[in-house]
């Protein structure tokens, strides 16, 4: 009986050690060895940081990859994809010291567009990114092509993955309503929503250069204008200075201060 107990304890110990090494192997695989060079070659936001902020960005990227599962459905997840997903997550929260996405566990990459049922075949595939709700709470789905295009095209105002991570930030208070209560000071809430509604009216009248999808509702407006803020902060500051200033307060960063035009970025 004693011998049996010792054998069982041994098996439990072996299983425990195996799980530790298995987890370490999984975590190591989740963080590409070349992640720094992939950031430098593919993420303009990172390129324009000073050396101290680059180190801080890298640290946030590795922490994100350690705690978030990234999987592919009928597509491979390459090191570049992991780094771009992590960069998309970190860019909106870089102004906050200790922010973590407590409402995210998995990011699922699809080859291209998919539908509301997460099907990637058929004629109703028109979705590039989606934050899950209900039974799929904590899940995010992204088009791999859209993820890469968001960083490859440095002259537009769009980035699908950043859009979805901004939705997660907005959702942190329980509602995707364009008013991230955990980020915006109470005194700015009314001026922000007033500015949002004024801009949506201008968009509906076709008088702005903002993606018209942002006029769908306040939540989509916040995600769309945030894409613009991080992709072309110089242009947003020039064309929509009030929006730019308010977003600087919300995200606690001023990306236009370091921004280089696409033709001069390295």
C-alpha cells in the first residue's frame, strides 16, 4: 500500500514537471525569437518611439503574448502574425502603465473575411474583425489578411486589429458605447459625446474624410476615429483638431508628436 502511494506520488510529480515544461515550451513558442526585428520592420508606431519607450513596448508585447492564445482557423499563425496582433493590442494602451486586457483570452485568425457565425465560406462573408459576446466573451476574431494590411499600408487611416482592440477597451466598463468610462475623466464625458454626435452628423452629410462606417453608432465611431488617431495622427490633428485633442486625453498619448509621414518613415 505504501509502495502504491509512492508510485502515485511519483506519477503526479512527473505530470506536474511535464506540465511546467510543456507550458514553458508553449510560452516560448508564443514569443518569436525575432519579435524585435519584426516590430522594427513592420510597425511604424514602434519605429518612431525613442529607445526607452521601445523597450517598454517590447515588454508589453511579450507579456501580452504570454497570456493570450493566438490560433488560426484554416490558416497558419506565423511569427509576424503574433507580433502584429500584440502590437495592435499595445498601441491603444501604451499610455497606461498597468493596463491589461482582462476581457480577452483568445485571438482567432481567419484567412480572410468571415460572417457573423464565424464561417469563412459562403456569400455573406463581409467581416474583417469581431469581438465576441455571450458564450464567446473573451474571444476576438480577425482576418489575417486585414491584420497584415493594417500595418503594411502606412498612408491610410485604417487598421482593423486596432479597431477591435479599441472595442475591447470600450467594453471594459460593460458597454461598447463610445464612452470608455475607465479611460476618460468624468469632466470630459459630456464634451466628448457632444463632439461625437456633432461629427457623426457631419459624416452623415458627407462633409468629412472619416470612414463613414463610424457613423453607425457611438461605439463604431470611437473605434473608427481611434484607427485614424493612431494611423494618421498628423492628418487628424490638422483636419479635426478638437477630436485629436480629446483623443490625446483619452489615450494619454500624443502620437502626432513623433509621427513621420509615410514617405519619410524608416
